[in-house]
């Protein structure tokens, strides 16, 4: 009887340990997410068609928590988490990345498509985007997202 109780206890302990381990490895981190929108400026002017990414610096948050958005002609953007339709960004300190936005149209390798993409890039105002904002290692920008700051301003030098 004592042996049976010890075996049952051991089995229960093993199941609990496994469940704890799986929960810790599943990327199921919980964090508050709030709606965030804003404006992107470069040299005092709106920066259109740029992709903004806020990468959370909190422990346990992976790529599923990187909020991103693309600025419009006025530099305005709304951030969204991957796979979500509603606006959202994690409440934490984030590194800010800014890169060229998507090129509209077909992405073919033929000469006409390449010229169309090149002409589109040339037509964009307030360029170039400084390279230092492209990578986590080099970006000097950080923002602390809080529940009470749904509108942010990102100013690039």
C-alpha cells in the first residue's frame, strides 16, 4: 500500500513537472497589450511608406510580440502584433526599428518590374532612411509603451 502511494505520488509529481516545463517552453508569455498608433518623422518631416517595428526587450517575449506597421503619406501608422487585426503593442520597453516599407505590385525579376520598383523607391519623399535604424544592435531608439500612451511620436535624425 505504501509502495502504491509512493508510485502515485511520483507519477503526479512527474506529470506536474512536465506540465510546468511545457508551459515554460511554449512561448505562452502573458503581457498586457494596448492599442498604439503614432507618427514617424525624419529630419522634421513625415516619413511615408516606412515599416516600423517595436521589438519588446522584456524576457520571454519572442517574435510573436513584435508589433509592426507601415506609415502613410503623413507618416501616420498603427501597430499590430503578428496575426492580429486590431491595433496592439506590448506594454514594456521596446527597441524601435525603421526600414523601407513594402513595394507595391508584383515582385518579379523581369526588367519592367525591377524598373517599376526602382521608380517607386525614387518617388518616396524624405529619403534615405539612415541605416542605423535597421538593426537591433545599431538603433539608438527605445520607447517604453505604457497603457496611457496610445499615441507615440518616433523622430529619426
